[in-house]
C-alpha cells in the first residue's frame, strides 16, 4: 500500500513533503507534489497535513 496525490487538486504548498519521514515526496515541474510509491512506508503523515485533502491511500 502507499499514498497518491491527486495532482488536479494539489495546491503545491509542500506541507506533505516537509513531514515525510522517508523523503519520498518531491516537487514536479508544475510546482505540485508527487509521491514515489515504491519508497512510501504508508505512514499517513502526508495525508494528515494536506490542507486540501488531495492525498489518499491506494
């Protein structure tokens, strides 16, 4: 399992990237964030801080 960011809803604030304990979230060319699902440890920290709730478990 892992988490995924809905890029259509992401506002690019970076809160998720700041709290990720394994640094698997990075900024993509449009300023939004993307999660490397292979490195995600399924902790849920990113989803808990997202101000627009665009991160969901897959």
